[in-house]
C-alpha cells in the first residue's frame, strides 16, 4: 500500500522539477553567453523605425552600429521538404566588434558571396554539417546553394541560428528594418545612452544600456519558459494528482477492519487520524526525496554539459516552483488519505471487530 501510494509522487515531482530546473539552467546559459559576448555599451530598439537606423549610421557618437537584418530563409532538404527558418543578414566586421561574433569552426572572413554560417546547436539538431552545400530560397525567388563556411556558438539572445552576408541578402531583396542595433560608441562619449536618446528624439527608437537590455531579454525568456511549463505540466499534473488521490482513497477504504481492531485495543479516533496523516506525509516525503535526487542529478548533468567553455555559469534554482510542487504533493496525499479515513471513523465502533 505504501509503495503504491509513493510511486506516483516521484514520477510527477521528478519530471516536473527536472523540466523546471533544465529550462532554468538553459536560460542561465543563454544569459551567460550573451553577457560574455556583448561588447556594445548600448542597445537600440528601433521598433521598425528606419529613420532611427539612418540616424545611427550618421551619428558622430557611434563608432559601430551592428544592425543585423532579420528575415525568413527557406531551407530545402534532400527530399524537397521546405522549412522557413529565422535568419539574419550581418555585416561581419560590425557583428565581430559589437557581439564578439566568432567562428568555432571555419572562418567568418569567408562569410561573403554565396555562403552561410550556422550555430553549433542548429548543425547538431538539423543534420547539416560544416562545409556542406545547403539549398535555400529567399522569399519569392528560385533556390540557390550556399556553402556553410562557419560554425558559430549558439546565442539565442543575440542572433538566430542562421547568418548570411548582408550584401547577399540585399541582393535578394531583403529590406527589413533591424529590430535591434548594438552600438559601440565613439571614444570620449560621456554617457552613450543619453547621447543616443537625444539623437534619436523624434523617432520610435530608444537606447538603453546593454546590461539592462540583457536583463529584459532574460526576463522574457523565463516568462515564456514558465508559460510553456504550464502548458506541458498542467494536464500531467492534474492526472498525477488524480492518480495519487485515487490510490490513497482506495487504500484508506480497505482499512476498515484495521481501524476497528486498533480502536478495540484502546486507540482513539483522533489518534487514528493523526496516524494516517503522518503515514501519508512520511511516505510522500520519502517519494519526494527520491524525486529531488533525480532532479539534482539531471541538473548537475545539464549544467555540466552546457558550461563547456565557460569558467562558471551562475545558476538560479527556482526554489519557489520546486517548493510548490512538493507542497502540492503533500497536500493531495494528506487530504486524499485523511478525508476517507475521517468519514469511515464516523461509522465504525470497536464492537464491530467481530464482523
């Protein structure tokens, strides 16, 4: 009975907690990568205002304006399947100065003409490989082949997984306004953010310190992760709660003779209720301990695999979410065990021991 009651709790707690911890560590990794690579002092959100981009290009306070142009690029596999992926047209010199864009394999100096760069994560997941000729199509145009000349580190906060030369993108009709411009100010500019905001007056754009921008991006990532967790864990949590409650309910209803015998040897009904409460709590606590061990193991393995190449990645453990999972399992177990027991004790008496 105890094993059947305990088996549901580690199943749900381990899966839910591991997902929460894994997504949290992934967000910590993305934030660490972005923080290590961004060299720009300020970041400008253009809000689609082309005048702001033109103002940055002509501003004497700007030494480098890294304005990658986002667009959708269609990748065509060997079987003719098409998939539109987020891509960015970059000026390699600007991206290197502002975002420390470097190649893990190949050379970004070769990113010109009919070439393409992909992140290490995308190459691993997609099945493409360094040096391969990739068949792609720009919007409304015939497919062309681009050679993968560089493998870059994945940095979701800074750029998408696919990069193409800005000149090539413009030649194929890419004319979008950059969403984000990373700005390296001219030496001697006192407060680059204040200076940029003065020069951007009258446009929809706004400049902010790079550190503040990274904080906002990190907040948005974690908010989206939380929403995804609700979608993934909501139904699973509901059915796990039903399974825990159902197991404990059936177990308690089968203990009528046991309770009557215990009353016969002198136990009181409040003592029986406390016994059931402690029993369910301790069994569930043991199950949650097993779930915590599994979660900690997963967290250590994920952090170890992601921290390759970094001295340290600060990890923020979501203690509140983990505590809510544990408290919920304990509450469900206590209620599901105590409620039928209390109902049964109202109808039993030691004299029924001979029944």
